[in-house]
C-alpha cells in the first residue's frame, strides 16, 4: 500500500517500466501470467519466484491473493456489480 500517487499511476500505466524493484516486477509478472491463464503457470515460474527471494509461504500468499481478486472480480462482473 502506498500514498505515492506517481508510483500508482506508473503501475497502472505500465508496471514493467514502473520504478519498482526487480523482485516486485518478478512477482507482478507471475500475477499477470496467473491472471491471464493459470494453466500456463509451471515449475519454472515458481522457481523464478524462489530465485527472487520468495519462500513457499510467500509464493502461496501471492497465488492466493491474486486468485481471490480474480475470483471476486469475475463474480462482480457476472452479477453486474458496479455497472449502471
């Protein structure tokens, strides 16, 4: 969580070029892949997270949080939440 508005805007525009750490970029790369097609996540992807410094607990947390947001957004979309 941050109150750094320029950082938030950079992340929204193009996280790959935002001023974030390599570790954060690897995590976001993983989350994007998980969001686009979770069936394409493989052992190499998990190994990249480990090499970036994430342990099994951190990898589980990343996966659970990203998956929960994907799930809840799909439910909201399906129910028309937020649409007028």
